[in-house]
């Protein structure tokens, strides 16, 4: 599969003519479902680049960069939505201008963001789908393992551009242990926790990066639990933090003060993203409102914008989009 790689640079969008092809080399018998792939690069003309099947954007989050660094990352992720066919709408509420980014349509399902998440001593790459900001997998490089790719979603990208892999290693090993564990409830069960009990802090987000870099061949009983809670925390911070204004604001404060964001308060927002988005994108529709205990009845665009930073565009029922997890 071919891929375009795009990088947001300031307010301009740089589009290198870079595509990536991949082919399977081996599928060794293993306790885990794995495969090895080699990545190669080709320089194509503009026409060929436009026909590429997948588009990739680059972003970065330094977990140690306090609330300001987190806010910058969220803003950057939202800008990618707009760059790839989404659009921004502004709504007035209580004298404030609230900007909400509406996701692009079905033609963006094969656009991804390679989000490099760093802390002192460790790095992991989250792969987000632009059309719903959901984490569909992650990858990392370690000298003893090479490039390791662990997909979450069943419709994950099969290929990773060589430009986002470690330049010292060719290709990657793919491990299928977590494939299909994309639902929040599935991840919570694997983590032996619940969304209501989940908390986010600088320390546990930092630890999550290290935990996602564990030996991918481990058969430890604790292996799946540790990875599941780690990726769940990062998904809450990145995906739900991009979608919801109160989550991003709360976590930003806690990253500055050393406190914790308790996800129990936000579960009703997370579970109702699609319906709250519908209030924003289709105001006045029949039965088009959402009741919440924490934010009251969300009946109009203004109330929806108070909690949303990213609204899900209307999608066909056959879409693979993740609206309520």
C-alpha cells in the first residue's frame, strides 16, 4: 500500500513526494501473532503522490512539557483535522467564542497521524486515525527488538512509512496480541480496571510510555494488563482530550500542578460523543438532544460547543468510525 507523508510546519503544510511500499518477508511460528515487514521509499511525481492510498501526518507530544505543551499538541491535532478535509465552526456562548472542528467524511478513513510521545528516557509512537482521532495502534524502536508495531484496531494500517520508523533499522515486526482490543470496555477488562476508576497524571502518563515499550515476546501474566492500562491512559489523554474541551482543560491543569484527572466525571461525555456531535452538526433534529448529569441538557449548538472541541461528522452506519467506545 502506498502512503503520503505530510508534516505540519507552522501554518504551512509541507508535502514531500514520499511513498512507502511494504511486503511480507516472514511469519514465524510464535507464541504471539507476529509478522515482519520491510519498508522502502520511492520518489514519485505529483500525480502518483495524489493517488497514494494512505496519508500520514506527523505530530509530537512531550509529556514532560507541562499543560502548555499538552495544549499545543491538542491544538496541532485539531489543525490536522482541518488540513485533511474537516472544517472549523465558531459558536458564541456567554460572550466567548468557542471553536469546534468537525471531522472529515468517509474519504479520510485512510489518513493517519504518527504522534511521537516522549518523556525523559523513552519514546513511543501512537497511530491516530484522522477521521475520529482514535488510536489504532502504536510502534516503538528498541535495539534488542528493532521496530515493533502493535495494532489495536482490526482495520489498522498494514504499513508504516519508513520515514517514521527508526532510520537505523529497515522494516518492523508486527505483534497481534492487542489486535481487536480497541473497545474501551475490552481494554479496561484487560487492564483489570474500569473507565470510572481511571486517572491521568504526569507520572502515570510518563509511566505509560515505558510500559508500552515492554518486551513484545513476553508471556508474563502481567504483560497484557500493564499494556492495556497504559494505552487506555494515553487514549484518554490524546483522543478524548482532543474531542472534549473539559477533559483537555482538566488534564492541562493537572499537568501543571502535579494533580490527577479522574475520568469518572467524563464518562457520560465519552459515551455520547456521537450524539453530542449530532446536536452540533444537525441542530433542531427530532429527539436531537443529550441529557448529562454534569453538564445538563445539551440541546443546541452553543451547549454542544461548551463541551466539544471536535465533533464527529455524520457517517454511514457501515462506517468503521469509532464514535462511542
